[in-house]
C-alpha cells in the first residue's frame, strides 16, 4: 500500500541519478552519470528543483547576456530549473505547480511526480514524457542532505 510522503520529503535533497530506460531496458543518464542538482521542499508548500550536467562549458564572455547562439543553446540544454508550490492528493503522488521555469512552457503546469522514500533516498518518477522524440519515464533519485 502506498503511503503519504509530504511530511517526509521536507528538506534538501542532492541528486544521485536522473535516468530513463531505452528500448532494451538499459538505464540512460539524461544529463550524464555525473550530473548534479538540488531539490528542496519546505513546510509551507514551496519547492525548487535545479539539475545540471557536469562540466558545463562557460561563455567566452563574462556577461550573463553575452553568450553566442551556440553557447546559449548549450547552456539551455545542460540545465533544468523550476520552482513553485507542491501538494500531495494521493499517497506518493506529489504535484508541483510550476510558477517559474527555465523551460517557459512549464509555467502554470502541474507536474506530477510519483515518489517513495527508501532509507535516505527519495525516488521520484514521472508519467510518460515526450523527450528525445520518444515517450519515456524518468526516474530521479535524490539523497537527503
């Protein structure tokens, strides 16, 4: 039987892995095996998720708006960030209400994550999502810090 986890997820979590499985069932690390990130849930119902590839290439300019088209493209495709409110209606079903996101299409969305806690790990999965021109389910594992 699934359990409610909202009270148990409050805190800060460090990314362990972000994977999906290919047609052969092999795990594919979406941002590479050394991706990093933080996920935070507070007791007021707010959340924040930041994930990035390792060894991102810096812009040649020190200006935040000074990247070339290529640099900007690579920066966007090597980082995911969003924040907003969250709630849990069903046991283990955490809904993120996106208030701000690097991916503008998510603003205003409800992003559902199916969660379970195993020891000091929070394991979240997504409903099937279109990514890399296919429908995939992501499994994002976090360790409490």
